[in-house]
C-alpha cells in the first residue's frame, strides 16, 4: 500500500501523537526510508520515536515551521491538531479552532513544495448535531455534514479545514485526500490527563480498579450513549487506501460496529476478569447521544472497510494500558499548559 517510491520524502505531522506515531512506525515497517516526523511536543513525550527518522519539534501553527517541514515532501500526512476526547473538546473550543492555523499553513506549504499527495485527518465531529440525538442512530452518511451543525469548536474547525482542502485542490491542483475518522483507539495513545477518549479512559479505570482492588468505575453519562470505535490498524490501512485513491471528497473512515458505553465497559470488564460497581456521572461531558459510521461509500469506492472486532482491539489496548499503569507510567506529564501560546 501507498504508491510512493520507498525513498520519497514523507512528512507526518502530529507524529508524537497516537495515530501519527503508529503511522511512522508502520511506514518504516513498509520499507519507507525517508520519513520526516514533526510534533510540537518535546521528543521525550512522543509515544513512538525512531532514530532513523528525521524527528523535529516544531509548532506547526507557525507558517515558517510548516514551510520548513514541508520542504521537498512528496507526500504529507497532516495529523497534527490540538485535540482530545469530549472532556477536552467541550472545554477548549478556542484551542481546537486554532488548529486552523496548522491546516492553513500546511496546505500553503504543501502547495509551495509541490507535494504530490496531501492527506488530512478530519473527524466524525463534523456531522450535524441534529442527526445524532437518538442512541438508536441511523449511521452517518457523508452528506449528513450539511446543513452544517458541527460539534462546536473542534468540529467546525475540521469542517472548515476540509473545505480548505477542497479549494486547494480545485483552485491550485493540490491533490488532497480527506478522511473523517470515527473514534480511533489502540495502544500508544493518550490514556490520562484529560484528553483521553472513551476506550482508553475505560481501560484505564478498569485497570486501576484491578490494580487497587477498589471495584468501582465512574462512567460519564448514563452509559446508553452509543458509538463505534476503529482499531488503529484499520485506521492506518484506511489512510493508505484513501491517500492512494481517486476519492476527491471527505469520506468516512470508521467501524460500523455500534456499541453503547455500557457495552464497552462490559467488554473491558470481561477482558480484565472483573465486575465493577458502576457510578454514573450524569453531568459529565458526553457529546452526541449516538453516532455510527455509514460505510456504504467506502465499501463502494475501495471494496474495503474497517473490520477488526472491538473485543480484539480492546484486548490489546487494555493490556498496554494495564502494563503502563502497573509500571507506574502515566502520559499526563505533558499537558496543554506546557504548549506555548501560538505566535504570541
Ligand atoms: P493526538 O493528540 O495523539 O495527536 C495529535 C498530535 O498533534 C499531538 O502529538 C500534538 O502534540 C500534535 N500537535 C498539536 N498541536 C501542534 C502544533 N501546533 N504543532 C505540531 N504538532 C501539534 O491525536 P490523534 O488521536 O493521534 O489524532 C490525530 C489526528 O486525527 C488529529 O487531527 C485528530 O483531530 C484526528 N482524529 C482523531 C480521532 C481519534 O479518535 N483519535 C478521531 C477523529 C479525528
């Protein structure tokens, strides 16, 4: 997969993060020898880091940093964003929207560098809120992003940046490919500190209960809210396939296996071999009531869709988080407060 020459310069932004780290690791495994990895975080806080990769710490909200990062890059995977789970995006709307600087400057830099392919990671948070009020969801189709009523802050920024990709493609001929990720999970990602998403948060809470013997779990909301969750391996496969494709519109990249948060807790309890007393925190941030990915288009376009069973992916995710906690490691050391203000 990925029809670039193995020695073409490939840029991954957000490479110190969850998906970016896995992408760099996988590109290396696929034999790519010329990878540039950029993230705002100091290198010691990257989830995955490799000595044979050009690793750069830079703030990509800044134009010059984007131009330096994109120089000579044949293919760009633009994953950098100030983001997190519902607990973060509902309370940091301005910061989420400032990621528009990253996407604007990266597109300008890609154009100037003559980049052949530009991949942008959008999100299911672009979908209209009024389509997601019922836990018995009808899965979201690509056209359900309009008339727009995106997740305030984070979702609007993603929707705007999607459109910017489209116009850079139409007006400047930059080949852009955009995927709308639906909840990605797996090892080597955020599991504490306030930015973690449900699969990691629940794994952490169950692992903590197991390690401390305190058999309780706090659940945000009433647990009946529904979601689908895509394992990281499927996400990477989808990124390559979409990047190589002729798909010129934002397309869903998500699992269609819908579960409630209560069912997700059941799965993790079963993996861990515990049964916990559930305490529902009804005033906690919980996002839309129900959300699933309609995969009609991706199946028609690519003859493929994410297929890792949730139970299988959660097993690997839970084991990694359990081992991290058991070893006394947390990933909350690098908080948003340590990110310098953009272009202050
Ligand atoms: P992540 O937070 O682990 O990774 C994003 C990385 O971007 C972080 O390491 C962060 O330090 C970096 N970053 C933030 N601001 C930066 C800046 N100014 N300059 C350089 N780097 C900066 O998140 P992730 O889960 O790996 O997400 C990757 C992409 O996928 C993001 O664009 C995100 O919005 C999108 N996405 C993710 C999910 C998901 O479920 N994980 C869902 C939808 C969309």
